[in-house]
C-alpha cells in the first residue's frame, strides 16, 4: 500500500520529487500501515544508540553483499531479507543513514535493482533528524514475516563492470566522485593505502572529478536543483554516464542525485570502483592535475 508523496515545495523542483521525504513529513507518519523505515549507516552501531521509532536496521556490508563473492546478494537472498524484516513488495520504504545518506543511497540503489517500486530517501538523513532533536528509540521493532517474492536483480540498468569501463575510455562520460586528494593519488601511498587496500593510487584516464559531498549542504540536505545543475552542467543528461568512487558506495549518492534529482536517463555505477581498478595488473592510471568538467 503506497503512502502519499511528500508535497514539500523545495522538492518539487527536482526531476523526481517522489523519491524524497522531509523529516517533518516522516515524523508525522511513523507507524502508518504500509510504511517501513530503514536505517543504513556506514557505522552500523549507530543504530544501537538511538534510531527513528520503528526503524529497521539493514547493514550494507552483512545484509546486502554476498558473503563469498564481491557482489550484491541475489534475488532469493534479498527476498529472504525482506521477509525477515517484514517488508512487503508494495510497501513504501524510506531509507536514511549517517554520512549525508552515503550508505542509505547505496541501500536504495540495491532496492531499485530488485525493482522495489516505492523506495525513498530521507533528506538530510540521520544527521538532520538528530540535529532537529526529533524522537528516537532504542526499541528494535519486530514485524510479522512478509511474503516478499524472489525477483531477478537488474544489473544492466544500474551497474557497469570493468571490461565495459576500460573499453569506454574516451567515449563514455566518466565521473570520479571521490575527494580531489584521492583523485590526484595523494591519499595514502601505493604500499600503505588509506582506505580499503588498493595497490595503486590515482584515477581512471579521462575521468572528471566531481566530489560527491558537493551534492549536499553542511546540514546534509541536498542542494537545490539549480545548484546541482551548475555543479554537473558539463554532463549531458541524455548521454551514457559512468560514475565510480573507491568501493561503490559514494557513487550511489551521486547516482541518486543524477538520476532522481536531475533526471539523467543513462547513469550507471561502476561499483567495482577503485578497489578493483587500482589492484588490477596493467590497468591505465592517471595522477596529477584533474581535467575540469
């Protein structure tokens, strides 16, 4: 049972305002039948020190990633997770998290790949909710198991794999959403990487650097459409666009901005990202000055 969309006026300028909810809208609707709220954080322990009343925890690492292969869980595993959480196929799912919704956007991206029709992001995420001193809870809710069906994951419309990225250099718009220091190869060293092991530092040739954190204000809420259009003005909304970061997480945040706030038609996430590229033999790598978008 779909829950009505948030009519908050600032959202209406975006290409798909139905994909966002405000804290005030959500606060007034907690407990509504057909609404499930999910917290998905970089630090999953944050849930234990207080979360939105009725919110379920989904651990991006343990729940959404295959335990053996570096890949997203398959359709049966996703359906099993949804059944255990008491989430039905026609529920409205609102996701939020820390780090300006960094991993919450990744979780939404996974829901999208499995074709869950109504999944939304809480603008500002956990940080904005806490800053407004809204109600929190320590209670872990338990819902009756659902009958969520197993559906095939749609990789083609959402993901790009390394061979396609390599063959598309110079032909496909490629955006590196990491920090400028990571892009330049200045974070860590080849033998002592700063985050997740990568034997080489730098960026994929031809990639422009548009850091993901520029998408949001200091309070973690998304910038206006006009601001975002200026930020991404050199990109063609109708062209094939590939985005990457270090481990495929920050890209989901930019993917959400490009697809749902700006209306890009063909944006996909190279979720192998720098962890894969920087560890492969004979992959082309650039360092130094960034080309301007």
